[in-house]
């Protein structure tokens, strides 16, 4: 089972094509919706409540560009690994290796943060009722249970994700209706008294772009399902753009509720702001609903992250960018089981480092590097294979405006990260530089050159 | 179709294990580096306050005060949260280094990727001068 030969035989077993647009939506929104339940509010600390709202919309524009570009490339390069496989076919092996690592790091670190939220929330609720609770067993249990589901099969995993993500989204809508008085005619929102001017001026608004990413981080994960959907040309654009619309609504409602009921300084450091908002409304039913919503959002996110990180690691291993042993598919469940199992202890150890802000910054920056890649990837994709030269599942409109906007917003977000997290930014860049050199020197000799190009396309223009 | 096909060496299990560990070690190092270098997220610092504060001193109006109290806070417990502020001073040298690192990283990546991509394409489609696909 563990020999190279058996791994070679197993890799010929392909992943199952069982998913539809609903599963793509559940994968994308499932990963991200936890961002409305925790994390987005750190943008309030960096730029104030209005700064956070501006960041929500500006970064929403960044992600709309990401979704447009990604839908075109992914519906054409329909293979596991998503952006990694795109980079392999369009830019080259070193870029692909880096993009694969962006995905693995962004999702594994996000998964660790999700599991921590589950543990911390249980601990906080236990404290409310006078009990002491060690959250660590719950962190391990959550990751282990989700990994088991992922091990057993993608269809069940993403069907569960659809149900719990839908519940978490509905919980935000219910909270909004109660807060605004649409149900009983009595609004509890106090924006006039709680909102203040920009505490740091416009530079604070710029700085808040960093955590504004948390509203949407991971929506591009829909691409990881490309090899397992029945119709990539239909399901990926539909699921991704539908997911983006869901998130824009959820993000705006979340901001509106929380800033109307929680003082901005508290909001800027809260671990579970939506749950806190429900507590302040004084309704036990709402409190319970938001407790379940927060749990479900974190679980759905961790679930999607395990799915995506393992597929990226699996794809890299299948191509020998990483050790080939991880590139095996389970003979019965048809899942990348070795990659799933390998990443469990890593996610747990990230969760136990106690460096949550570092872990989150690593996740955000890895995502940002991936979006920067997308801005020049689409330009090159259109240049190497102009429209009409290959069959595309979807062609995004207004090219090159989305990629220019994306590039400019990525640059602004690097600057936002520099403001307050400059050392973290440099240390994470140092990681990617060192690991790139390591790939060129150590791993690339193991890569079979011609096998990196698997799409049935003509020779790229200019090569 | 007589193309020069590159035959990579077969990697043994121990080598594969070492390679996976190297990547992990680098990840942990970069997570810990900001702590070791003394510049973490705590690049924001709380301001000093001597006496026990009041809600008015913390610039909280009556509505804010009521919400803080519902959340279980007193002026003493709220003070470190309220007075913690970010410092957004831009140092030209550190900003220049950061820009150079990011731009340099992408330039290195694109140059190196292009060289490797040509090997991939030449092996997959044959040398450029030959019959095109």
C-alpha cells in the first residue's frame, strides 16, 4: 500500500464527478461565511466602522474580479487543484508550485482558525453558565470528524456543507429582521449614537482593507471542485457568482447589525461579533440560533478547507512537486485520502501554536498572493490562447478591466498589510522565496516535464 | 515523435518524508519569525493610563456605556481595549524593502517559471522549429 508502485497504480483511479452548482455554492460560501461570524471585525479596529464598510465594498469589488476571472479559467481548465493546475498550464512549474502552496497554506491555516472558534465559543458559553471547559479536545474532535467525512466522500461532505451553510446564512437574515424591527416594528439599532468618525482618517480605511478580505477569503475555493463537477462550464460560474452575491449580502447585513448595536472599540477585537450582537438583543432564541449559526459556519468553513487544501496537496503530489506518496486516490471512496490524513495533525498543530493573528495573517497573505497571480494569469491565458482558439466554458466580460482593477486592489491590500503587520508580511514573503529556491534546486528534478501539460489544447502562441 | 523525454530519478520513501518535513519546518519558522524579530500584530500599542478611568474619560457616551455594561465590562476592563491604537507611520526604508521583496519575488518567479515552461512545452509539443500541432 505504501510503495511507490502501488501509489502509481492508485493514481489512475480518478475522482468521482458527482457535484452540481449547489455543491459549488456550498463549497465556496461554506468556506467563507465564517468570515461574517468572526474576523471581518478586525477591520473595524484598523479603520473604524465606516472604514470597515468601505473595505467590505472595495474588497467585494476585488473578489468580484476574482470570481469573474476564475470562472473563465476554471471552466476551461477543469481539473483538481484549481488555480494550481491553471498556473501549471499557463505560467509554468515554479508558479504552479507557489500557487499550490498558497492554497494549502491559506486553507489549512483558515481551518485551524475555524476549529479554534468552535472551541472558544463552547468555552465562552460554558463560562456564561458558570462552568469551566478546556476547548482543546473540541478543536481536535472537530478537525478529526470533518477529516473523516472528507475521507469517506466528497458528495456527502458538500451536501452536509450545503445544509449547515444555508442555516448559518438564514441565521444572519433572521438577526437582521429582528434587529431592524421588520418582524415586530421595534428596531434595536443605535447607529446614530454608536457610529463615530474615521478614527485614523483615510489611511485607516486603507489599512482596514487587510481584514476586509476576511469577508470573502476562500470563495475562489470553488475551483478545487472542478474535476468533480458534472458540468464545469455551468456549475463553476453559477456556483461562484451565486456565492459572491450571497456573501456581498451577508457582509453588508453583518456590518449593519453589528455596528448598530456594539461599540466600535469592542467590535474591533470581538471573537464572535454576531453572537455578541444576539446576546445584546436580549432574546434567548436569537442567542441560541446565532450560537448554532456560528458553530455551523466554523464547521462548514473547516470542512471546505479540508476539502480544498487536500486537493491542492494531492494535485501537487500527483505531479511530483511534492512527495509522490501523497498523490494516491482511495480505491473505494475515490478521495485523496493520504493528503487528507497528512494535513490533519498540521492543522491541529497550527491551532495549538497560540499564534492566531500570525496564522490568520498567513492565510490572508497566501490568498492575496494567489489573487495577484490571477491578475496576470488571465492576461497570459488570453494571449497564449486567444478567444476562439480553444473551447472555453465561460468567457468573462470587459477584459482587461477586471484584471487591472484586481492588480491595483491587490497592491493596495499589500500596503494595508504593511500598515500594522509589516514584519509578518516580510517573514511570510521570506517563506515563499526560500521555498521557491528549494523547489528549483530540490524538487523540480523529480518533475516529469511533458506530463505537466495535460489539456487538449494547441501549442501556446509564442512558444 | 522522437523527442528527448526527461526521465526524473525515482525518489525513495525517506527522501519524500524529509521533503515534506522541510516545507513544514519553513512554515513554522515563518510563523515564529515575527515573534523572534519582535514585530507581531502587536505593532499596535495601548496608551498609558494612571488613575482608574471613567466612561467619560474613555470618550464613551451613555448608549456606548450601556452596551459595554451589557457585554459585562467596567471602565477598568474596557480601558485596555479602548486605548489600544494602531500606529500608521510609514517608514520609507521599510516600505521600500517590502516593495522590493514583493516585486523581486514575482520577477524571479515569472523568469524561472518561463524557463521551466519552455522545457514543458518543448517536451509536450516537440521543438518549436519542428512541425507545429
